[in-house]
């Protein structure tokens, strides 16, 4: 069994199955009746969604369980390969640097996956929070976000377009990232924590809590256009080590590329 799990053939087919499963999820999400279920999954922490909303769409729940199964198999295969096939060359003096690099890269990848899993089950996430000026968003965990002011200086026509995705249609020519913002304050059980501005692609951060702009929108009330915003309020306690591992992985890949490129060049 250990030999099977650590084999490249098993790793290849498990990754291939995972990719096919992802494409299956894309196909299901494109169906109108399941699109909202996937959006709800994205708006909540996975555990919160699983225990509160998952039974409302059984096909989406089954797809998610399959994703966990295939993802777990890939991670298991990766771990067995790392601690069996890749650990043996570490004892050999020849090409020891390359062996340690490859072994370290696999360890970092495993840590990235584990931190990603932890980010889906720790903290909290409240997505698609609709707000206007002087709106208070209250959550059941005691946190609250006061939206004081929404500043949007560009032509509102860019927000009304339905032709392409809301984020894709925003460009430097029609959207000012620095001038468009939302002024917010964060509270916990009526105790003031912090305040500041959140910009598009530049979230307001307090410790491990992020308040992110999902998009701006236009609402017609009493024949008057009012600018609103959809926010994502989330806390991810492992976000710092998660991105540190990403940075370490990139450095290791660059180091490996330089090392192997030099050897390939000399062999030409």
C-alpha cells in the first residue's frame, strides 16, 4: 500500500481525477439552479456552510465531499512520496543540494495545503454583505461593521453594465482605486476596535480581520441613484504563515530553476 501511494503513477492519476472533479464543479456551477448554492459556499466559512446550508443543495454537497476525498488522496500521495522516495537521496553525498531542495519544496507544498485547509475551518467569513452610507452590519459572533461613507468618484454607468463580469469591466481608465473607498469602523460587542478605509483590492486590516470590497453597485431608491457596496468581512488566523510558505515556495522554485538551468546549459 505504501509503495502504491508513493508511486508517481498513482500521484498522476489522482491529480488527473482531481482536475476532472474541478471541471465538474465548474459545469455544475454554470447551471442556474446551483449557481446560488456555490455562491453561498463562497460567502461563508466552509464549516459554517456545511452545517447550515449544505443540505439545501445535495448535488453541491456531494461535489464538495468528492473534492475533499480527491484532495485528501492527492495530499496523502504527496506526503508518502516525500517521506519515502525523496528522503532516501538525502543520505547520498552526490547531488545532496538538489535532493534537499526538492525535499524542502515538497514539505513547503504540504504546509501550504494544510494552512489552506485550516483557513477554511478557522476564523469566520461573511461574504456578500450589502451596505449603504450609515449602515451597520451585525454578525452573530459579536462583531459589527459600521459603514460610515461610500465614496465613488467615477461614472456610475460602469457599475450598470451587465455585459461582462463586474470585476473585469473595471479598469484604470474608468475606475480610480485610490479615490473610491468605503470608510468603516470595526466593533466587537459594542467595543470600538479600529476604523479606516477599505479600497478595491486594498482591504482594511485589523489583526487577522479583513474587510474587503467585493464590488460597488447602483441602487435606485425613490427615483434617485444611490451607490452601495458589497463587503466581505473575514478573519483568517493563519493568513500570515500561509503567505510566508508561498514566498518560501517561490524562492525554492527559483533556486531550483537556477541550479538545474545551469546544469542543463553545461550539458548542451
